[in-house]
């Protein structure tokens, strides 16, 4: 991607809102009749990708599931509603927040059951990074999530640098240790 390419015009958080509803069936559950965590993660990934597609207007791939909180179990027969939106966009990546609710179909009780942050990267038809529009937060909640997304990104980058350095140090230790045995 060349420096001369300009970023697309900004888009509002509201324009990225996506929602998906699923009924929890026996194939989605464990032996206790609760939704499998991996299945929930799959639903979260799909709903997050919808928001990222709406924002970027191009192909997206999941780069990270930054954080997920499993708050309450979801039961066989519940209706699961997932809502997502882009919190912040960077050059080619976007942080998406997803909130999940379960509705007991017999009582109508609605419970917040999970929340997650994911990072998606926009790519073009050839699989190269694609620029994404800026996010234009408008409400106080959108402004808070926009600022929080930058803090989470800084934390991810610091953690990546720490792991890279630890890997380098471990490799250097193996090389040094090997040299002593020759």
C-alpha cells in the first residue's frame, strides 16, 4: 500500500451496527444443556465481522479476539442476540465490540451473557492490507469506547513487543547454551 493512497471518508459508529439472533439447539450445547463456549465465540466472530464489513466495505479477516467475558450460561432453547459495532478504526484494522444477550423463551427474561472485543483487518482482492475509514463517534458512549479502544491497542502492541523480546531472549539462551556444549 503506497503512502499516496488516501483514507476513505469517515463513517459513524451507527452505520456499522450489526445484529444477529440464533436459537440455541441441541447441537450447540454441552451435556449440561449449556451453549458451548466455542460456538458462542463463532457467533461473536460472525457478528463482529458484519460490523467490520459495514465499516470497511471490503474483505476482512479476524486478527485477534482481544478479550471475551463469559458472564452467564446460555441454555438450550434460549434465543441469543448479538450486537456489534466498530469502536475505532486505525490504518487497516478495526476494533469491534460485541455484546450478547440470551432470552428465555418461556419467561421472556433477558440476560447479558457475554461481551468481547475483536480486531479485524481489511484486505483487498489480492489479500493486501486495505485502508479503512476513520470512525466518527457521536454519542458519549461511542466517545468512551473510541478512547478505550486506543488504550487496548496500546496494550496489545506492548504485549506483542514483550512476547517478541521473550522469544528472542529464549532463542539467544538456547544458542548460548548450545555453544557451551560443543
